C-alpha cells in the first residue's frame, strides 16, 4: 500500500475502506482523545509497523464474507497481536501462566503466546534436554482455547503442534509429539464460549495441568460454567459469600499423575 494513500486516510483527505477505517480509529484511541472526530492519526509507536507494508491484508483477515456475516469472523493481524501481548509481556513469558482465548480461531493469539513461552523455556532450561522437553510440554498445557467453527479449531491444534514440534525437532513418532497432541485435543475445545457448551452439547471442561517434576503431569478437570460462576459467589452480598473457595473450587474429575509416555498412549483415544 503506497504511503501517500495511508497518510490520506489518516488525515481524512480520502475515505478509507470501512474495515481499515475502523481499525485506524481503534489504534488512534491508544493514546488519543476519544472526543475527536474522524480517523485519528496512527500513533508514532505504530509508524514502523505501518511503513513496513499494508496495515491489513483482507485475504488473511477473513476466510469468506459469509463467515463474517454468519459468525463475525475477522482475524487479528499478527503485528497487532504482538502489540497487545506486549501489554502483558511478563505473563506471556512465564512458563506456567495460563491463557484462555474464548474465540481462538486458528491460533492468532495462542501461537505467539506459545512461542514466547518456549523462548522462556529455552532461556531457562535449554542446556538440559530432559528439562527442556518437559517444561516445553508444561508451557503447552497452559494454553487454552475455545472455538465455534470446526475447521478453525482443527487448524489451531495443528498450528500449535507444529510450533511445539519445530522447537523440539520432533517427528510424529516421538512420544512427546503424541503427548502434546493429546493435550491439545483437551485444551483446545470445539464449542461455544457464550453458552459454555461443547460441540456435543455437554459442558465445556477446562483441564488444569500441573507439572509435578521428574516428567510427571497431574490432570484435573473443571467445568467452565462453574469456574465463571465463582465470581458471583464471592460478591459481598451473595448468599454464598461466606463459603470458602475450597468448598466451591472442586474439580469435576481428578486423575493420577501421568508420564509423557502415558499421555502419548491416550492420543487419539476418544
């Protein structure tokens, strides 16, 4: 996109396409005055990104107009994802911090989060192959997503697995590869975050993975609707405000500690 065209959009001399105009307005509010009218200038911190190329490429932001109309599906461009993740930079670079994306698409946010976590694994455990492999799996277990569309969730799982496998140079026969595939089948849910139901109509389960050390992982399942309901229980005037978290925060199911080999054996098991 020519720079003079972009500058014309920013100044208001020309009318930008609706999608780009809306995006420029959002970016402009990051440090601008919300009372101003029209398209606000792109802030200096975004100038380098803007000058490197097009702000948006429509073929990457949407899959089809029908999907936009039916589901409001519009993907976030990578450079904007990175800027947003930088707002919580410390958490994205912590191996055991948990992230849940309720409309994860094909992984626009989850993939770079995993990449940042794996960079932290490399920095801390890169000299030990055993620790690197297990803490990389721990990083993966802390990434969660829910997605309404079946093709998107399949792409998200594949994209996440590709990043994980590329970092550790795994092939499909490796136990760790299959263990990671099993984890992603549970952590990335085909369902509706609004209704908190999965594709089969059952309650969405959030799997809590704990790394116990020495290559063992602990799994506990929690219902998403119960987890989100806890906030209302803790309100000062709630009927249940006197209850301790130990009385509410109970897993739907707990499992004995599992090794990577045991997790791998479950890959593909319904």
